[in-house]
C-alpha cells in the first residue's frame, strides 16, 4: 500500500481592517454635523458604474485628500436623469487624510424637507454609507496586477444604501 498522504484542513480568511465607528453627531441651528466620516479608504473597491476594481493607495489618498472641486452631498448619485437642486442635502467640511482614509465632517442641511428626511435617516442609522464621486488618472500596476488610482479629483458624494467602499460608513 502506498504511503498515505496526510491531509490538513486550512482555513483562509479575507482580511480587511475593522474599526468601530462612532461618529459624533452635533445639532447646530437646525442642521446636523457628523464628524469624522470616512469618505474613501485605501483598498481595492469596485464601483457600480464602471464595474472594474480600482486600488486606492494610501499615498494617493493622502496627496489628493483636499482636492475637492465640489463639496456637495446628494440624496443620490448622478445618472439616469438630472438631479434636482433639492437633492443637495449636505456638504463636506474639513477634508483630510487620517488612518489610511480621506475623512471629512458632513453638514446635513435642515432647511429643506429632503435635508430633514436625510437627517432623520442618519440619526436612526438607516442610511449608513457615503459614496464619493470622483475622476482621476489610473495606471496598471504589473506587480499587483490591478489598476491603481494615481490622482483623484473629488466632485461631491452621495448618501447610499451600500457603497463600493465598505469602510465608508456614517454610523
């Protein structure tokens, strides 16, 4: 009888950093300020528009963290039909690079019905993610065999049910 081969069971887990997020929410003159929201974290994310994974290196995020041509926060992403002016319900303030991510404070406006509705959804934890809108340059990294962002121009964000960046949470 040939030598028996010993079999071992190995468990493989995909690892991604998990940090508990308890963003501070402060009401100011009818608006809601949510401090310290991750807008885009380093890692590889696949968006719904292009459907191609793109790696966002921490060095690129750090370099372009303050490169925002528009700081508007919308009830939905653009696409399909134009957004109404009342879909603009927030804006980011103080964009910065912290702990491997572009982080900002979000001010949700309380002076429109859609803004008040968004505030209520965020307070109750029903809207949990943000998704940035951006353009930029990409290059293929042969050593990692994936596309990498080499520059980023942020042009706003949307509140979403589930974003490409799994770490970009409000609550």
